[in-house]
C-alpha cells in the first residue's frame, strides 16, 4: 500500500489535520457538481429513458461498499420474481469502456473491467459495458432484458432511473463527510435522503436503512480443482491479496474463520500479475473473487479465491423486493 494511499485513508477516515490542503480542490469539485446538476435540471444536459425500467445500485463514497454482491443478489431476487434482468456497467479499468460490449464468463478483464466479468460469472445474466450507459442499456433491451440494473450508476444522471439503491459501508460510513478529494464523498450526505433505499454493509443507525452482511463459506482454487470450507483453514497462515476499495474488510473476514493473515493490499482495480502473487514460501494465497478474474485460472493448487454472498433479514428483504416489484409494475403500466 502506497504512502499516498495511507495518507488519504488517514485524512478521510481518521481525521488527519493535514487534509486541509485538499479543501480548495473539494470546493472546486462542489462547484462542478452543482453546475452539472443545474444543467440537468434546466434541460441543457438531457436525460434519456431506456425501453425498460432501470434500477440503479451505487454509492456516494469512493471505495468499496459491497455494491457488486448487492447487484448479484438483486439479479437473483428479480429472476425469482419472473423478470429477465441485465446489468449495465461503465467497465472501470477496461481498455474498451468507450464502446458497447457484451460481457460473458470468459471475457478479458483487462478489456472490459474486472467487476463486469465477475458479474457475468456470478449473476449469469446479460452484462454490457460502456462509458455511455444509455447505449449499453439499449443493447441489453435488444437482447431481451426487461429490467436493467445500472451498476455504480448513481452519478450517471444521463440514464433515467425508476428506483435508486445506495450502498453504504457500515464500518467506514461517510468518513469525514467531505467531498472529494478532501473526503470520500462523491455527493453531499443529503443525497441519501433522495434515494429510494439505503442498504448498509454491516450495522447501521441510519433511519430507514436496511443492514446486510457479506458471508464467505468456502475457498475455491483458481484452477477449479477443489472447493473447501474456510473452517478447514483454521489456524493456518495464508497470504491474503486484495485489490478492492476496502481491503481490510477481506482480511477481517478471513480472520473471523480463525485464519492467520499476511496482508497484501493493492489499489482498487489494480492490474494484478502472477508476479504480484509470488511471496517466496509455500503458504496458500487467498484473494477476492474480483481479483481472481484478473489473474486467470492457470495457477498452482496453493492459489484460492473466496466468493462472498449477501445475506439480509428475510422480512426486510421480502419487503424491499415487493417495493421494487410494485415500482416495476407501475413502469410497465405507463404509456
């Protein structure tokens, strides 16, 4: 982890006083954000409506919140209700995010981005990437999708949406509640009041928010030869690799299973190579599922990834899906 990353973390989440030097840049960010919002409200920047209802799943903070598992969970819940969902994503980190591309389980993460490949593998639904999400949404509709989930689309105002979900990290919260770069906020905290539902990864005291947890039950070899319960690694030492928004959450998750962790943090969406995973010993190497899609399957047996799944109180989960279902039905009744 770089010194700059550690300093930013101290400023955003530990209240380091040195962060005052970034306040003028946050003021400029606020000015540009306000101007952009005004131009959309005045109609000078136009919004576009897809030919299918759109559910946005995003966040107002930089860094990981559990958004990707939320999207996977939502796809499965909507599919169970009889819908044919599809996902649009910017394809962050991919080299072709400026054009519409379909993503499948064998797509190259270096081309389309790591999260879209993970979504295609886990959600098993149509996925399209494009920096222009309106264009990607049109591609999905042509493919027969009847509800579109916009991954990380809360700030992409050009695509009209019918339901907004904002995911918050329960451990980090909103940090120092300042806008980028002096704080982690992409938008002001008041934005949480305008979304349809706030979901919190962990415990929450936010009024109206629904808490969820990410659980891991097993580790799977990257070469696919074996899946093994995490409890089977209790009291063993592993190298833990995480190139995600909040690496600490992954390391702590492993420790809850009694695993001794040697931490290796990388920037979010870092382009990991096999050389980055060589540590000069025979310990097992664990990584997140998002990192696994970037390094491929041609690795020895000591390399494992750990998939996570979202769990939520059944009553609150059912109520949320019912709320979304009613929204989608109203969209279907609209001319």
